C-alpha cells in the first residue's frame, strides 16, 4: 500500500509544480488594449516576428464561467533581429470569456509608448473602453 501512496504524492506534487510554473510565467507588457465582444486588440513590442499565435489569454476566477481576472502571456519569444517597434494584434477571446457580461480585471502591466518614434502617446497607458462597454 505504501508504494501506491508514494506514487500518488509524487503525481500530486508534479501537477502542483507544473501549475505553479505556468501561473508564474510573466504577463506581456502592453502598450494598449481594446476589447469588444469577440476580440481583444493589443499593442506589444516586436522585433519583426510577433504573431497573434504567440500569445495565450489566461482567465482566472470564481469557477465555471465567472472569471475575475484576465492576463495575456507571450508563449513564443520574438527572436528576430529587426528594430523594435509596436505592433497591433487581434486575439480571439475564449468563448466563455466572450460571453461573460460581468466585469473583469486585466492584470498585464501597461507601458508608455514614448520610446517608439512616431507612436502616438496620449499620456494614457491604455485605451479606455466606452461607457457602454461591458468589460
């Protein structure tokens, strides 16, 4: 009976470590974010190879479809050698999140666009949703 208990503890520990490592990955700094019912449009730093497929939308919350926080993580680094610039990408929201009508919080850091020549920096660190926006 002891070997079975030991295997169970090891598997539980490995799952816990993997989950913690996934959650510990840093979220991508954003230069802007706009939401609609189906997509989030973000501006991020790119060296020439950044694609929407490089990102994952993480949602955490109370369980079921009631989320309370949202994060955008870059899973694949941009290793190209072009001059750094801002790119605007459209990411599709997961269906459960797109259907959500409750407010949620975006946990990514927002960064000033001032280091990028020609990028409009209104002083705001993100685009604010309209008053009628549910997000």
